[in-house]
């Protein structure tokens, strides 16, 4: 997920949650949080407990997030966010809690003729490669529930469209031919193929680092017939540190009717 994508995601997240974007630069943004959003992402429960117990005046935080530190020329004080950073992961988790699945319709201007809209299933996946280092990628996929055609960067294709939770007047939605559960299975299969076709030299390199550190460990206990418990603990710790793992998560998704 590139810095520009992170920036756009945050901009959309805060706008849709009624947080005023006070300043919006290409590489950072300053956001005035609502009380509700402050409670969700600022990690200060004791402040709000104290305020509510004393009937104090609420003062939600103003947050500056730096999305592209490398291209930032001016000096800005704020929190650096990137794909995999704690704050962005927290916002992803907040998004899941607030609404992991949406049902939206493209807004159609009222006209004399009847308009037809087509169902799409959109799903945002996060793929995490773990070893002693971490690599994370975001894939946004959409599948047409009439034809079965799949497009990548589906979330970006929605940008610029006006969506609503209710269908527009004089608009007819086509019934889906492919059931959403079957469509999700197809997208899961595609994600599996993407992982299989990816470059996995990172896993082999992690195994080589693992073996190298294991050799060092064995050297320290060379000649010891009855190895102590700490030896097994250190050996287990090395395995947990270096062993390659892949985790697939669905961040959110939705059923979208588009013209």
C-alpha cells in the first residue's frame, strides 16, 4: 500500500466519520476528531472516564498524521503512518468494528427512463508475510455478480462515485446470478493464487538466517550432553522469530450496485 493510497484511505475514513480535515497536504493531514472517534483511536480511556464522572467539557484531540515522510519538505510535528504502522492498523480495526460489511447503491440522477444497476461484491484483503521481518500488502478486489468478471483496485474504482444506502428513484437493481458466498470463495481463490505467484525468496532468506543463528546456539552448547532448559527455550524463540508465516485478513467488504 503506497503512501498516496494510505493518504486517500485516511481522508475517506475521517470524512465519512464526520471528522473535520483542518489541513490536507499531499504528505500529511491534520484532523479534528469527534468525541466518538477520539475514544476509538486515541487510547485515552481514563481521560474520558474522568471527564464523564466530573461532567467536564469534552476536548477531543486534533491529530496530525504524516503519510509520506520522505517527500515532506517542511518540518511538521505529527505521527508517521504507513502500511503496517500501529496507528493505521488501529484504524483498520476500528473500520472493521464500525462496519465490516456495507450495502451501497450508486446514486442515479432522476430521469424519465429507468436506470439499471448491477451488483458487485467488493472485498479488501490484507496479506501479511511474517518472519523476523514483516511485509504487508493490501488488495482490493471486486467481482461482478452477473458476469463473474473480477477487477483489481476495486476500492479505487469507487472513488468519484456518489454512493448511498438507499436506492435512487426509477432505478432497477438486477438480481445477482452468482451468490455472494460463492463470489467470496472465488476471490479467496484468487488471493491464494496471488500469494503462490509472489516472490517467496524472503522465506528462504529467513530460513538461512534461522540456521545461522541456530549454529551459533549449538556452538555455545557444544559438548554439553545434558542441555539445560534455557537451551530449548532459546531454540524455540529462534523458531518463533524466523519461521515464515503468511496471514490473510479481510479488512472489510460490501455489496455495491453500480450502473
